[in-house]
């Protein structure tokens, strides 16, 4: 399992190409809902989101199953308010309880997301929250792929999904269902970025004004965004 995670980590980076652009907008949305002082970044990857959370002067525990990703994260972050832990989510035993748990693009990877959410609920303080982002099956770029015949169904896993280790693609209904199954109350659900084309074409645009406009369109077309964000209360 460790080798598989490191293999995936070696192919994809949150700091390269259009993924870097998408991650910057994810951070802007996640930060709005973070409540401290104790925050868990579950599946911290290369630490891009971790670094943003740490800049708020919160105490951050950053967990990932990939040693390769954690090595990169440690190089990216010099803050002394971050503790890194190498662990699979199923085996993670938190050192403290948290005000907020961030799960950025985690739930689509795990075998049983409702069980992970149920476990994570016990890691929260009484007024704690989970902030999660997931890929959206109803996204404009996926609907375009459907019309082009690239996929035969909105929730069909593409070759890229499989390479990234995805087990599913969410829509708003299924994401809300998983949270409710774990006993959470969903406080907010929305979109992050209206991405009309695949990454390789979006990267070629290279116009920050266009990117910013597509980010703003999330408010009018949340169900068509490439990623969904949910905030759920214990």
C-alpha cells in the first residue's frame, strides 16, 4: 500500500500545471471555514494546504500515508506549529481532539468513506467540523466528456481517475448522504471552480483574469464546478 501511494505521489503534484491553480482556489474556499486552534489536515499531501492553515497560527497535525509526499511537505513547511505524522487513515490515532478536520480530495480515495467519517467524528471537539472537497460528477468538464463520448456515464472513472487512485466521483446528493450516514449535519455545500475543459487545455489559457472569472462563477453554478466543498458539523 505504501509503495502504491508513493507511486501515485510521484506522478501527481499540487504544485505543477493547472493543478496548482485549482489548489490555490481550494485553499481560498477551505480557509473561509477553518476554525481553530487545533486543526487536522488529513491527507496533507505535499503540504500546500497545510502551509496555508499554519499561516493562520493554528496548531496543525498533518497526516499522510505516502512517505514521499510527507518528505516534500516537510521541505515546503518550516512552521513550528505543524506536526507531521505518517499513517494510513484507518490506523491513525490522533494525539488531540480537533476544532476542524480538513479532508481535501480524500473521500473519493478510501474504500468506505462513511466509516472514515464516523471515525473522524470521534476526533472532533464537541463543536468541531469537517471541511471536505471532492471531485464533482456533475462538473461541466465531465458533462462535456460525456457528450464527446469520452465517458459513458457521469460517475464513470476515467483513466486519470484510476491513475490517481479514485474509487468514486461524487455529486451533491451522494456527498451529503455519506455525511448524514456518519451522523453529521451538513452546514454548507457549494462548488469551488467552474472548469469547462480538462486540465491540459485550461493550463494553455494561462490568463489569470479568466481563471478568476471562472472562480466567481462558482456562486451561480455550484453544481457544475469541478470540485465540491462541504462543511459538516458534529
